[in-house]
C-alpha cells in the first residue's frame, strides 16, 4: 500500500474496514483490510478477542490491505500491543506502513490516567471542613465589611477619591434604567394584593379596607422587598459578573500592583450608587403599587377613588414609610456588598464568572428575606 | 487530481476585515500538503484577522478560501461542517473548556462527530494525550495546568479528529523559552508523524526559523502580502528591506525599514 499517513483519509470511504485472524501453530496473524478511519463503521472484534483468549505464542499484524487509516486503527494496535505485553508474548508490526510504525514507536507506553484521589476521613472530616469553610466565609465577610467601612471613611474625608463618573454610570443603571421593570412589578403587586384582600374582606362587607391593606403592606414590606429582589437579579448579578470577569482577566491584580484598593476603586462607587438609588426606587414602587391597588378597587370592587385615597392616607403613618426606607437602605448595602464580594473572590475562569453570578443572586435573596424577618421581629418586640 | 487538490490551502483574492473595515486586500497564496507555513508580520498587520477568515470565524468581504480542493468560504450547511472537520485550531490561550477535564475536552469532538464506541474514544483520547505528553494529566481541569500544558492539551484536542490541516494562533505567546522550544519540536513531530499541514501565525523569530518551511510576511502599510519564501533566505536576500529588518530583528527606525516595497 501507499505509505501515506492520516491525510489520505480525505478521500471518501472506498472499502469498509475488515479484520481477519489466522492462527497457525500458536502464531496469531491479524490481517487489516479496507479503510480504517472513524468515518467508516468499525468491524466486530469478537474473532480477534476469541483468538487471543485461546492463547497465542506471538501476534503478527499485517496491514497490506489497508487503504486509509487514522487514530482509530492506531488505538486498536496500541490495545493489541498492551495485551501482548501483559501476557508477555511477542508483538510484530514489521509489515505495517512506515508512518504507522513510527507512531507506534512515538507512543511507547500510554500511562493510565491517575483518577483524582477520593476524599478520605468520613463524616468528621467533612463536618470539620464545612465548619472551617463557614468560619472562613464569616471572616472574609467581616474583613470585606471592614474594608468597605474604611474606604467609605476615606471617601468622606476626601470626596475626590471616590470615582464619581463610575458612580454616576452605576446610578443610571440602578435607577432610571430600572424604572420600567420596577414600575411594572410594583403595579402588578398592588393589583394582586387588592384582589386577594378584596376576596376576603368582601365577606365582611369591608372592601374599603383594601386601601389599608395595600398601603401598609406595600410601604412597609412588599415595596422594599420587591425592589431589592429585582435589583439583586438585575444589578447585584451584574456587579458579580463584571468583577469576576475583571478578576479572571487580572484587571484586579493590575489595580493592586498600582497600589489602588479594589474596594475603593470598584466596590465603593457601586455601593454608594445602589444605596442612593434604592430608597428612591422604593418610593416610586410604593406609589405605583398603590396606583395598582386603586385601579383594581375602582374598576373591579366599585370603591370610590376619593374614598380609597383618603383611607390610604389615614392608614399610613410616617413610621411605616421610615421602616420601608430604612429597610431599603439595609437591602441596598447588602445586595451591592454581596454582588461585589462574590465577584472579587470568584475563580479565574469562565466557570467562575457563572458561579459568582448565580451565587450572588441566591445569597442576596436569602439576605433580603432574613433581614426582613429580623425587621419584622424587632418591630413586634 | 487537479492543481488545487494537490495544495492543502489555496487563497484567492481574499479581502479580510471586520466591522466594514478592510485590514488586508487581495491576498493570494497557497499552502502545500505536509508543510509548515508561517504567517508573520508586525503587531496589528492582520495576522490573526487572516487566521479568523481562514478558519471561517469571519466571512471574507471578497475572494475565496479553498481547503483540499473544496471551496470553504462559499460552503454552507453540511458541506461546511464536513470541511470544518478536516482542520483543527489551537487558539492562543489553549481555549480549553474550563468545566471539562483535559480528557473530556479531547473526547468531546469524538463523541459529537464520530460513531466510535466509548472504549475506542477513550483509547484515542489517551493516544492523542500521549502524543503531546499530557497522558498523565488526563483528569486535570484546565485551571490546574500551566500555560504550556494548556497549549499541549489544546493541541491534543485540535488533533482529535485527525485533521489534515492544523492552525496555530501565536503558539509561543506567553511561554518560557524551553516551553516554546518544546512546542516547536512538538509541531514538527506532528507534521513528521501524522503528515499534517500546519499553518502558524506568529512573530516569534526563533520559532519561525525553527519550524517554517515557508513564511508569508504581511504588511500593515500596504494592507497585504509582501513576500513568501523560506525564512533563512528571506532574512539574507529579501528584496524588501523591511522583511530583512523584521527577520534580522532590526529596530523600526533602521534606515530603509519604513518602505516595504523598495528594492534595495
């Protein structure tokens, strides 16, 4: 056969690959014919395996009938050679094409891959490692909070150190660019609250109290929570993805080597922007939510518009608004802080960016719910 | 066999660019079977842009790219996929998929494009990794490898389907000299043992002289090819001063290096 290596496989399949074995006085001859490429279906190897199982004193491979070949034939020859070495019988490849023989010499012995070592130590070790991880996480969170506080104190002393252009850009992203989605969700939340409240209150002929329900629930609870969750998904995740990408492309290292604090440079503008915009968005969400409740009350329940507004005005106290706004501030600090911290400690890979983004959203939502529960418990106490 | 089929790659009147901006105009060159062909030139001259056009990542504004006698730039659908399986690419960073182990990276093209059984695929994977001396790292993730190892693993993946042509984008970039030399030797070994045609984009002079059978010099000023030849001969007796300056590592301000088409 023409001694052409793998590029000959460019031609179409001229003859399907076949394999024939011949045993003579213990010597096993294996004849390869046709096109041995991955494009052609492989022939059955049963005859070969049976002949090897019977036992042989030597194995001779012959490939005069092979027209084209690639790694699939080479892999089979390597397997045969390994089996011969294991059973300590001679393996002859004298009649193989030059390139094929050279490749067999190039790969003298493929080392079996070392599987990753399994974790040992059982329950106590894994519990211990979990605990260490938990303490490590708590320490890092505390350290990051300290760094943020330090950076904020420095920015208060010297406002010039804060990167105002970036802060304005993030404010634009958090605030005006989020108005549409926040408005839609708040309006619909108001509608749903009014609807569900009306179903219960109608039984007592107290539809007018829908206004109290919508007003108080939105201003104290639902407004801040809905806005915080939307911003955790929209803004917190984008903080995490952006900073994780910067970490992966060594931009954060470059900041450190230039003596810039990544917290001062990257985290503080984001923290300030979100903390400024979240209370404003909550006020906007409260208004849109009450508008949603008003729309359902007037159109579906037949409540007079003036009665709904006056009832809302009477039901709401300044303290409700204060609690809602205070929550929004705490949520904003948490969402921005979690997004940035998760991004900065991300692994330096495409995978790391994805993990950081998901982790930031999950942690932020958990934080929002836990903090809201604490607020609820404190206000009752 | 026609004249085109005797060549691994034929490029005719190719215009390369992106975002309506033309970087290279009217390129014409051929790459022979089994040779190592280097595309060289100063930074920003369009080497990587040309590579992206050759491998089909960017569509050409004009002209055609013919692989093994088949028009790649005009091919669509199944025909294009079939041609794509004939070549492999080693990207500058290795571009290994980070969520897969080294062995899984090499196995993925085999799983997707062939009907080989799992045992054979595992054997082919280990064979490819052994060829690039990475068989001991089959279960490692890309993040656990050094730059040189990533490139070798990337080469094993590029060779997964036994391609006829292999493209390399700046293979020596970011490697220490011994690792760069090892990669050069590996590229020559791949050509010698597998008969593969190699197209290498680089401006590393040591690599160019070590591996290239033929080299093509591109120019930013003329937005095209300046010369094709054997690097050692070009360095000694190129009619273009800029080519001699580039291959002899002379500074840009050296007399005569600014004009590429002077004949002194």
